[in-house]
C-alpha cells in the first residue's frame, strides 16, 4: 500500500467516525416508524409503496415522504439492517428483514426497540456533548447536561422514567434468557431471592417462572416499584440500597454495580452481606459485562461502548 492510499484511508475513517451518529438516527427513524413490524406483517418482502401505505394508516393524515424514507432505507440496507432487491415481476424494489432487524420486532419477546429509542432520545444524547468538558473539569456529563443525576430525572420526568424502564426491561430479558441456561443450577436450594435495582421485576419474573419454589423480592426506589405490575411469586419492595437490603437466601444484582464508584459499590456489597448474614448458604450473584479491551469476541466492543455509556450517564 502506498503512502497516499494509506493517508486517504485515514481520512475515510475520520469521516466514518464523525458521522457515526447518522447510523443511530437512521435506526431510530426506522424504529419510530415501525418499519421492521410493517415488513414483518406482510410475511414477505415489502415494496416501498406497501410500507408507505401502512404508514398512512398508523400516522397522522399527512402523506409520508417517499423520498425521505427511500434515502433512510438505502443507508440501512448498506448497514445490513434490511435487504433490498429488484422484484422481477413488478420491477419494484422490495425490502426484507435481516438477522439484525428481527431484534426490533415489537411483538417479539427479544425486542431491542425500547433500548434503541431510549439511547437515541434527546435527553439521553445530551450528556455526550459534555464529555470533553467533564474530562477537563472532572465533572459528571449527565449532571452537566440536566442539572441532576439520571435517577433524579427519572423521578421527576414520567416519560423519561418510562423510557428508562422499558430499555432496562428489554435488556434484562436478553440477559436472563442466557442466565437461566448457563446458571440454572445456581438456584438450587435457594428459597428466596432479592433483586437489587430490579426495576419493574422482569428479571425475577423469569427466575421465579423457571423456579416456582423461589419467593422473589423486587427491590428498587419507591417511585420505580410504584408502577410495577403484579407478578406471581414476586413482591415489590421500595427502599434505598445504600441504607439496607431486604433479607433473602440470595441477592442478585444485574447491570447495577457498573453505575457506581468503587466506594459506592463497597457500601452496596456490605449491605448485601448483611442481607444474607442469617442465611446458611447465602450468596450474592453479580451479572455484569466484563471488559476485554484486547478481545475480539462477539460482544467485546459492546462492553467497551457500554463502559462509555456509563461514563456519560452515571
């Protein structure tokens, strides 16, 4: 490779990084419009006119812009979120789902759409604008952007809280599915489990459903559990994990410790210890991403990205 070609590749990489947000916004557009669901509802690849026709019935009386959507889909096809091909019989382009966009179907148990909409929302995106400033001044991006911590905004803003809970729920369903396969024997002999920071109780619902002998305690902030649905075998408890955690045979924490400083994690873990002190075989189960900066595994880059998300948000 000559020097000039190497230089140009470097330039191309900067363009790609600089406009990486365009991929996210195009993805958000497709999810907001329900494009994956529209294509899926046809049971076959759909033409642009069929997609537009479906949008007319689900949106306002205004006419959807065919040119705009065609350009959005062109990018998402390039990113392999959808496929496109010329249909020989009617000479029209038809669009179909890929292994990626199948994870965005709203009726699917494994649906990442709520997470996409949360992470691409204006309030969630705003802290990223303060990353450089906070590196310089040792501040907190989310607080710089909103004047409060993420949990305080969720308490004050019902819509933001709903989006946050939906995102966490969709992520939890993915993780617990694997956990119930890989860690199923870990619940043997356990009669009670408290999920610290359990949100709406999705994790415990799956654990108790697979292990009916277990009594679940979904433990989170009072305003979070106030909106929780009734779940057989699970009771909801509001409180502060920095003060105390309900007693149980096992304490489980999924995607929780990464939100906090080492000092805060120490406080939480000490309260976990107190919660299982009176139990004969008490245990604490921690479910987290493990960072592998040099790794080439399927989700190693995702781990590094989520580390940055925690830096920006918590």
